[in-house]
């Protein structure tokens, strides 16, 4: 299956942060989302932002937010490996 990536090249988690730009701290926070293996790597992608941790989601999961504000979390069990 060509569309699947090995775990060494595909980040293990999606990190979500509530964040405001450092230059505009009075702004309303936005949600920043980044795929990375660890929190430090995810935070380093946004050096000019003040960030508050919001969530850590496994790559085997998908989180969707609909226009009405509701969320849906889907877990793909076909790709979860147990060792």
C-alpha cells in the first residue's frame, strides 16, 4: 500500500495549542495544529507565538471540528500496532 507511511517518517502525534502572536498579545487566541513526534518539536515550529498546550492526538486518530463547533474524533484501529 503506497499511501501508508512508516512510523519513522510519519509523526506520531498531532499537537494542538491555543496561541497568540507575541507581537499582538491582545488578540484572541487561535488553535495551532502541528504534526510532530514530541511537544518541543511542535512548539519550535511557531517561535513567535505564545502557546498554551491544548491536546496531543495520536496519528492514528483524526480530529475534526465542524462549522457548528462540534468535534468528531475517529480512531483508525487498522494502523495501531501492538508490540
